[in-house]
C-alpha cells in the first residue's frame, strides 16, 4: 500500500514525507482535513450532466466531470535536514460515467468510473488519477419521511507521471439517511432536509507517514452530515445542481469538516 516513501487514502490521506503531494485528495470531497499534524483544504465541484434519467424504470446514464482545487500544508526537508512547512496548490479534473440500474422499484445499483489528471500549480509535478466502483441505494418512503440505505465498494488511486510514487486502495461504505419535507418549493420542485450517518472501512488498513517519520494506521472512519436539496434535482445551465450540506468526519487520528453534496450513494 505504501510506495516511494508515502501513503494515500480517500479524503483522509496526507502528503508524502518527501514533500510530494497526495493527489488522492482530488478524488474526495470538499473540506478541511487534518491528520498526522498536516492539513489540506480541498474544493471539489461535482459537475455532472444527465444523459438519460432512470426514473422510467430503465437504466440511467450520467456524465461526470468533477473539478478540484487543493491547498496542501506539507513538510519537506531542507539541505540541512530541517523540517520546513510549505503550502502547495494543486488542480485536478476528472471525466467519468455513472450508470443507474433499477433492481427493484425501490433499489438501484450505480456502477461508475472516472479518469483524471492532476497538476501542481506552481511546479511541473503531474499525476494520473482513477476511481471506480459500485454504489447501491435502497429507498424506503414513508408518509412524511424518506429513509435511504446506501452501500458502496470503491477502488481509487493515483500515479505521479515520471515518478515511482503511486498508490491505490479499496473502500467499503455503508450508511443511512433520513429526509423530511422543508415545506416549500424551488422552481416548482419540492425541497427537503436530510441527515445521514456513514461508516467507512479501508481495505486493508492504510499506513500514513507524516513528518517526522512515524506511522499512523487508518482503518475506519465515521461521518455525520446534514443536507438540503430538491426532488427532482434542479438544472442550472443544463447541469445537475447537487444537494448541499455540512458534515464532520472522524476516526483513527483524522478530523475533517466538509461541505458535502448530498448522501454519497
């Protein structure tokens, strides 16, 4: 799991001790992440376009092209071997597809895949990014309350171009969400609030190596969040408008405050 003296994970990953940037952050969501004495701020804009809606009981198809910006607080060694903090900015763009296959009226499977490219803004460092997996969501509508049960298996990773540094990892997720009416409409679409809880397990446990060189094992995380949106989703300039919300993630030395874009299943 560890290559070229560094390690990576989903949004809880850190930068390499040699001053390399961990582009696994670009695969995750928006937020402020802190682990091993280092921090990263990431803004990930999940642009998407629905080519075919799955509401008619047939398969759905969505194009995804998320854009990410990151500011990484890393530590490097100067020529005298001293630890020096440095702020590094990165940008990444991915292109992908997501299918929606109805298994039953209230159960959907969503396989997806993305390929991307990341770059250090103030340097020549570049990275190839990839992610894929399958998500499942089970809907249990009630009179004034909707219940959603989600699960996912994911495989994600990155590889620096012209460098031996690379990493990949698997993630298993399970979560539940409650949604209730907000009592008003936006552009004719009913709006609602949501609250969710997600458990996340890395397969296998990920080893993170910050400076000074000490190992932190990342095996599991929890996330709690609140969301707001409409059903169906709004369309802005032909693009799907995501739900918006706030979340907090914790576990195994990680803490993260996040801007989320809905229940991620």
